C-alpha cells in the first residue's frame, strides 16, 4: 500500500510540474472530440427534418417516433461493441471506422427514397454515434494529465453541443433558403435532404484529422508496445517521472487477463458497483428528457402556436445557450469537482422541468388537443426550457462524460464505458420514442416524469457518486470493487 502511495505521489507531482503537457494534450483531445461533434450533428439533424419527413412519407406518430429514435438503436449497438473493438484494434482505428459510418449515413439518409431506407441510414449513423460516444471520452481520459483531465473530458460535451448547434443552424439555413424544409433546393432535392447530406463534410474532416494524432499510450502499454507508448508519453508529459508512470500503468493492466465483459461482473450484485454507478449516471442523463428539447423542439413549439420559422430560431438560440453553459462546466469542473456540479444541476433541472410540467399540464387545449400558451405562459415556458438547458449544460451534460471517461480502472475502462454508454443510448431511445405518444396524451405528464427523474438524480449522486477530481487514472483501480 505504501508503495502504491509513493507511485501516486510522485506521478501527481510529475503531472503538476510539467508545463508542456497541456498544449499537446489539448490539440490531441480536440481532434478526438470531433467524434462528439459528429455525434451531436447526427443526433439532432433530424429535428429540422421531422415535419418534412412526416409529410413526405405520410408517417403516423408511432412510426415517426421510431424513425427519429432509430439512430439511438444503432447507437446502443455501436456503444456496446465499441469497447471490445477498441481493445482489439486500437483507439485510432475505431475513430476512423466511426468517421466512415457517419459518411455513409449522410449519403443514405440524404438520398432515402422511402422511410425504411431513411431508418437504415439513421441506424448506420447511430452506430457511428455509439462508437464515438465510447471512444472519444476513453481516449481523451487516457491522454490527458490528471490536473486538466476534467476540462479536456468536457471537450467531448462541448463538441456534442457544437455539433447540435451546427446541425440546427444548417437545418435553419437550408429551410430558410428553400422557403421551408419541405421545399426543393439544389438539384431539385428537398431542403431536408441537404440537412442530412451536409454531415458528409465533417465526417471526412474527422477521418483525415485522426491521422494526425497518436494512439493511446495506455492501449499501447496494454498491447506491450512500450517504446511507442514511451515516445507518446514523453511528448505529452515530458521525461521527468516517465518510468514511474509507465510502471504504474503496466501494474494496473498487465497483471490482469485480457479485457472481456466478464471483468464487469461481481458475485452478489451481478456487476461491479462502479459499473452500476456508471450505468446510473448514463440513464439519469437521458431520463431528464434533455434530448426531447433537441429532437422535437421544432415540433413542440409549432404545436403550442409558434410558426416554423420562429421554432427554428428558438431551437438555434437554445443550442447556443447549451454551448455557453458547457463552457461554464469546462471552466469549473477541475476547480469545484464533479459531484457539486451534478448536484447543482439536478436541483436546477427539477425546478425548471417542474415549471414546464405545470404550464403544459394546466394550459387549455385547442381543437387538436395541443396546449394553448396564452399571456405570460408562452414566455415563461421559453425561459424555463432554456434555464433547463442551462442547468443540464453546466452539469449533467459534460460531467457525466468526464466521469465515464475517467471513473473506471484501466483494465475495464473500454468495456465498462461501452456498457454504460450502451445503457445511455437505450435510455435515450426510450425517452425519444415515447415522447410523441406521451405528448399526445399530455405534455404535462411527459414533463412531470422528467421532473421526477431530475429529483431522483440528485439522490443518486448524493448517495453513490464519488469525487474523482485530481485523481490519477491508475488510482481508479482500487475503486473497482469499492
């Protein structure tokens, strides 16, 4: 135990005193986070196309919800397989595979002749999203010095919300230029098709840029490629204390058998407690209903009386708010820690979601059953929705990805992160596919459920989530069975 403490103390000093690690790590993490950018773009681009797809293919609410959520099924499959794939073929190759999947998805969805082909294209893109959701936080955590790991891990969420913003901006631009999302644009193709096709550009950029960054040094050590790992670690962290760092990484990896799903199991609880915590963080991140805002906000605001053009503007403003609040998290996550931000976010989400549940639940209904927001209720709902995004964006959005990237021990990181991310996408799918049906029944009921989940998320963090600020990844090894 004392030997472990000695290693930890020396490695910590070595990280804190290095002055060159930050610049290299930021550049490398930024490229890796582009997977998050495409993750955000692919997830949210459907927002501006929902109404047009509904009309073009004459889709009922149930199949429409499935079409919107189909990418999430692919994301769950991609996330669950990405860990084993990355452990076998490497982090960089996995990123390149994700880039190809995004590119194929852009073409298939953009040129889809019917709803079935569109769903297939969405599933392919979803697999890319799932892969990116695992590989980016794992890779960033593995290359980042402990003192700035929270900030670099938050780049994943910044990239996601930036991708969401750009997709909504692209949706708005194409719809405005064509005179509506349903109207023909370049080469006679409808504007909504170009919303999907535009994703091909960042997909190609992501694939090319992954050729400019190194493989994860921890993956290289796990596969006994020590000289390569040493070169990369010396670039990231300098020469001082390098042997200590390499020995600590080898100690937490080489004494274990090759990684597998069996590593996540525990005799009595089914899974290791740390894996249950990761899964809980993932599920609560989605069950508060954040993606309802980004997948259905255009339809939602049109349903309560706003025009299509106004709904596009509101959605773009909301995505800007999301980016701004993610920057707050990046600035504070390594200063205040992970748990305080999660707890504050849970309180903020519970209050704002409760406000939306009350407004939508008590509003009078029009002839089609949609709530009518008259007087001050419309502006209050808009403010509450954006404050909800603020509360989420400075807490549960980025911090969950930081924790998933850093919380698991080296030997199970890829598998555990894949499992947690797979659970996240299943939860996302459940929320997304159920919203059209819930909203048809009562928007107040839908937002009431999200409110309850926000309250439960506070209890979950208070009871089960441990702080990881400033800890070395190798120190997480002792938490696996804690």
